[in-house]
């Protein structure tokens, strides 16, 4: 979605002379944060399978809870920042 959908929507909006730079920037920031949380989950998962389980268990638990809480917010905000300009574009056409 980050690399295919957002650039196509950005070109569509620029053809319609509709400024959505703040929405596109927000979508990239939220997408990047989601990727970073996923990498933190992978790191903590690999460390939990190593011999030092007790050392990384609390870290993995905190990362897991933050992923559930913040991931829902980031994904919903990213989808909203993509859909809201489409809604505004269709209302401006009428």
C-alpha cells in the first residue's frame, strides 16, 4: 500500500489540482511507524527463542501491547488519511 497505492493517488490528486500533501505525508509517517513496530516484534520474537528468554520477555511483552494499541490507531489513521481526500475530491466535483 505504501509503495503502490499512495503514489498513484498522489498523481491522481495532482491531476485534479487538489492539494493533499499533508494527508500523503501523514500516511507515509504512519506506514513507517507500523513497519518499525513490526521490526521490533520480529527482533523480540527472535530474542525470545534464544537462550536469554528471561532478559527479553518484558521487552517483548511491552512491544506486543504497544503494537496492539498503537497499531490499531496508526492503521485507522493511515486509512483515513487515504480515504478522506477521495471523499473531499468527490464532493468538490459536484
